[in-house]
C-alpha cells in the first residue's frame, strides 16, 4: 500500500470541553476528523499542566480513528510504557526532552506504537537527519508549545519545506501544530505537511450540542489546504 500523504486534519482536544472529552471526540470524528491529537504537558518542559496516561486510557475507547499523542514532558522515557499501554497509536516526543532521542524512539516502537519526533521552532532539522529510519512522523512546531490559540509563526513554512525534502520517499508523516486555520493551512500543506493539527480553529463556536460547527470548521481547513 502506498504511503498516505493525503491531508489529515487532527483536532487537538486541548481546545475541547475537558469535562466531556468522550463526547467531544465522538463529535469531531463524526464531523470529519482524521486523527485525534492529544497533548500531555508536565508543567516543567512547558509552562502548563494537562493530562496523563490515565486520561489517555479513559478516552481511548472513544477514538475510532487514530490517537496521536504529543508528549510535552521531560524526561519522556519513564512514561513511554504508560502512554503506550494507554492505547496511543502514535507517541511523539520532543527532540529537546532528553539526550538519547534514538533510544526513546526505539522504546516507543518496542512498546508497539509509532514513533514521532517534535522539533521546537529553534531546533534545526539537522538534529534528526541521521536517525530518520527510527522516525514515523516529524512534528514541526509552529508555535512555542504549551497553549492553544497562539499565532502561527510564518518562518516555519520554510522549515516544513525542508522537512519534506529531507524525508523524500521515506514513509514519514510531516505534521504541523500551532495556529493552523484556513489562512495558514494552505501555506503548510503547500510546503509538504500532511497532518494538520488544529485546536481552536476546529472547536471554536461549536459544542457537543452543536457539532455541525465542528464539521464546518474542519471542512474549511481541509478545503483551504487543497
Ligand atoms: C500546544 C499544543 C497544540 C495546541 C494547538 O502546545 O501542542 O496541539 O492545541 O492549538 P491551536 O491549534 O489553537 O494553536
Ligand atoms: Zn500538540
């Protein structure tokens, strides 16, 4: 089967109603989400605290698509097993989160998940150039991680294009996260990103009582991405 480079919209549940995560996930999936993006944060690697493996395990039965878990924690290694057992399909760690990235990526695959690596905006692609065989996804951050609703950083478009060139024919997804909306989606999709994370742009104006708004928001991003 050829590698799937079609555009995938991955709503970040960071912008969902945390008191109602199961229903929120079902709503965005019904309305067209391709992946579900989950954002554990530790209050140390990033200045915010969110969820841990227990919550990821609790939402797992509600995800019928693909659970994409973006760890903003350091160190990540002690928690890989727990997030894998919680049912993550993809576990993405930050390149900046520890000194032995290759070992961390191997550990993710050994636990049965796909292995992603996230690059903060100041971390160059050369950091991972020699370990691409260990990578299933490159997440190019387009904001400083920690919070939803921040402004997209335009200079990252060139980084996405460089990531796409570096990946070549390898079966590696290129994901972007931060400030993705119908205005910025065409920039990153045009540069070669295939997984577009969007939190505020998907959840704004909608609710589980008005899920059709989620559908309109997802379709607007997908249409803009082309
Ligand atoms: C922030 C998270 C993002 C966040 C994106 O560190 O990694 O996934 O939810 O939110 P928006 O799409 O609102 O920028
Ligand atoms: Zn994220």
